[in-house]
């Protein structure tokens, strides 16, 4: 009896119980079509009952086809947000290398839509079997996503997602909710009449303002503020991450003009850019909220310059995207959910040591 339970289930076993040929079972397993709906349903029922799983390694080697999963990413340095995305993607690539699947990264300048378009064309010319796609320049991302759909190439959004139905899956933070949560943390214990305003610090990006990856997060934040602090002013200050002296000068000018504002927020991963100003200008009433556990952000949090960080396990998003695409390439298996939201971790100076 034990030998029977440990017996390897084969295509022949499935075909026999389903009353069809082995070739018909093979067509169903590889979505080749030419099978009646009745036979397909019967085959899938038998597969589920037997717990049959195809020998993926043998299948890939038999095809003798090397697949490529591509990723288009902003060029970055170590400890940058996009470097974490890259690390997760490369880790996923290491896990699937033995299955005749390799990974390839196409880099672009995050301040240049033209650079993104060029990298996108190179990606399409490489004809990948799947793509990990963090949206950046909205219009150009839509164009690339549509081109992938027309070619039948599945793409997975990470970090954030555009509102289209063509993506294979999404792995990332629930952006709107993260903004709503951010506003809640920022205004905790502040009576409505005592909050004179909030400063939202934003990054200068492309001139056409295509690049706005935190748009949905900002929408969630603004909705919370409109619901709970409708009379509070929301001020926007755009800074150049390459010009720290200008940033400090801008902040000095703003707070001289608005001495009653003590609440600051950044919706991207670069709240550490404010550290120099914050350390030179201490304020016991100040509350600063940022996103993502980059080393520089953690350092600012530990020293008390930042009040809290909302984190999202960035590298795990791209890793999961690679694994989902490899499962589809090998097993024709789709994720159980199209949108896979990562849990949000709230870090403060009190719990950072244990994170």
C-alpha cells in the first residue's frame, strides 16, 4: 500500500483515468488548444484528484529553449530604493537559473523619458518571455505595457501599478491606503484646530511631469486630510535631490514664512534628503513621516530626525514577480490573485533595533 501511495503519477495515468490520449493531456498541460471543453474539464479534474505535477525540469530541458525574464529599472547606486528592487530581481534570477530561464535588466536614467523609451525598445527587441515592470513615466509605461500585451508577453507591476487590466500581476504596497495611513500617523494626537498646515516635500522629476509614481499615495493622504483636517493648508515644496544646499535654503525660506507648521511628509523613499536641515534646525513639535527602510532613512529615524517610516519589503516585490513569471513559463500557472499587496510595517525610533 505504501508503494502505491509513493508511486510517481504520470501523464499516462491521467490519460487513462480521463479516458483520453496522452497527447490530449499534453495539449491541456501546455495550453495548446484543440481540446473540447468537456475533455479539458475532465482532464483538469483528474489532475487535481491525483495531485499530478509535471516534471518541470525535464519539460524545460526537452524544449531546449532558454527563456528570459526582463526588468526595466532606473539606474541606481547601492542603498538606493531601486537598488533594492534590483537585488530582489537578481535573487529571483538565481533561483530559476537551473530551469533554462535567465534574467536581464534594462537600465535608464530616471530623469529622462527618452532614456526610458530607448531602454523599452531594447527590451522589446530582446523578445523576453516575461517582464517585471515598475511604472515610472506614466505615458511611456502605458505604451510599453500595450506593446507587451500585443506581443503576448506577460508583465508584472512592482512598486506601484497603472490602472489597466492587461498586467499579469502586481506585487507592491496598497498605494492609496499607504497614503491614508501616512496622514493618520502624521496627525496622531493633533486636534483639528491646532494643525495649521502640512508641508509635502516632493522631488523635481521630468519637465512633462510624467513621472509621478506616488500619485495614488498622495491621493490617499489628501483624502484623509480633507476628511479630518479640512481647514489645514497643504503646501508643496519641490526639491532637487542633486542640490542639497538649495534644498536647505528652500526649507529655511519656507519655515521662516510659515513658523506655525511643524508637520512634514515625503511620499517617496528619500526623506533622508531633509536630514541636514532637520539636524541644524531642531523643533520639539516637529513630526516627519517618510517611506522605505533605506540605510540613510534608518539612520535618520534612529537619531530622532524622522518620526516614523512606512516600509514595504521592496526586494520581496521583485523577487515574487520573477517567481510568478517563472511559474507561468514552466507550469502555465497563474498567481491566485492578480493584485498581491505587501503588508505595511511602521518603524519608529522605539522598534527599529528589532526590525
